[in-house]
C-alpha cells in the first residue's frame, strides 16, 4: 500500500469533495480517498503509486485543478 497527498484548488464545499473523491476513486488500485475541503488536501491510498498525471486527469474531470 502507498499513500500520497495532493493539493487541489477550487474546492469550496462538501459537493466539491464528493466529486473529487468519486473521480479519483475510479483510478485503478485506489483503496481510499480522503478530501479536506478547507486545506485543499487530498490523501490517496492505493495498491501501487499513482502517476501525478492520472490523479491530475481525475481531478480535472471533477472540475478542479491539481496544484502540487
């Protein structure tokens, strides 16, 4: 198992968190996605490391932007 933390820009509410969580959860190997709207942090637990490009694409699909 691996855990990675990302920062997402533009989330302002619970609906935002749900959208990001759902999109990132669809990536292969993802076990858990924790989203903190206030800090913009998204913590992803997965079977193997994910590429930043894959996470960025999922976040973009949800309507937000991966900062780092």
